[in-house]
């Protein structure tokens, strides 16, 4: 039980620092005239890797790539998930491209 409470404290502190950092960096990038799109993309990609690690227990792959890998093996749940991800990215081949980029390089 103690470990779980420590985990929750660490999670709350991390989330708070993340949000504060996000606001500070956004203001900093806007002030200096930097490209926020590139920075947000890098941040989103890093979060994608984090989610893949949390959900699938893998290291170095995105949710899209793992979903495609499982879908081509015949997993019906991941085929549906792949269609949803592709729809959200408005690209019928998003997951396939992610798989090729990550597993074939």
C-alpha cells in the first residue's frame, strides 16, 4: 500500500511539473518566434512512446506501429483499433507507415 501511495505522489508531482513546463515552454517558444508545431510534434511523439510502454510494455515503438503489427497477425481488436487510429490521423496507411519506419529501420 505504501508503494502505491508513493507512486500516486510521484504521478501527481510529475503531472504538475509537466503542465507547468508545457505552459512555460509554449510561452518561451511564442516569445522567441520558434516553430511550436515542431516542438509539439516531438512532444506528442514522446508521449506516444510512453503510452506504448505503459500499454504494451515495449520500448522504442509507438502505439500505431504496435497496433499494425498485431493487426497483421490477425488480432480483430487491433484491426479495429488500427482503423480508428488511421481515421484520427486522416491517413489510411498511418499505422502501416509507423510500423515500416520503426520495425524496418
